[in-house]
C-alpha cells in the first residue's frame, strides 16, 4: 500500500496548527518570514511548502507537546 502526501495535506496541517494555536495569519507569516498571501497559498495547497517551513512547523509542534506533558493538567 502506498500513501501519498501532497501539498494540500501539508496545507491542511499548517492551517490546523495555526488555528489550534489561536494564531492569526499575520503572526504565522511573520514567524516564517513570508507574506500572508504566500501563507494562504501554502494552506490552500496551491504551492508546496518549503522544507525549512515544514521543519519549523514540526519542531514547534513537538516542543508544544513536550511542554504540555511537563505541565500539570488544570481542572
């Protein structure tokens, strides 16, 4: 079985991460040093996301998971 991952898949991942973190497009575009228009093209799957942005996205995600595991749960 072969699983293919395309630009749309990573775009959806980027959009989900942005919304889950409660960041707006301007903040994320500034974080990655790109324009808001370029960010939207990535999120819509119209362009392939460059490796450096994907690497940063995953690195931030894993750091967030480690921080959540280290802090006690609030009720």
